[in-house]
C-alpha cells in the first residue's frame, strides 16, 4: 500500500494485489458535520472518481443520517430527514 495523497478530509492509498496482479484505490474520508461543507466535499469526491477508475472503495465517517432514530446528541434540527 502506498499513500498517494491526503487532504483535510480524505486519504488516498493505492493497493497493489501482487497475487491478482492488479491495483485498486482505498480512500478514507471524514466528512464534515456541517451540511454545506459536506456537500462541497462530496463534489470533490465525485471529481476524484475519474482518477481512481473502476477499482476503488470509499470508507470512513460520512456524518450523514437517514432518520432521527440514528441521531445521538447535538441539536434537534434535522434538515432533509424524514
């Protein structure tokens, strides 16, 4: 594994599978809890997908919730969550 690049919310690593003679990307993210910042981060991720090609996996803390049941602590306001 080679760390290729890191920025304020993600780390990109290239994994070399010697047995399969292939390479793929492992991308770790920690997206913002602030909605507008998180949207900008997702735009950056969308742009980076072109570099990664077809073989990649995205892991990390996405700081997004689908419903109020998933929310612990913090403010009560849930925008865009039904």
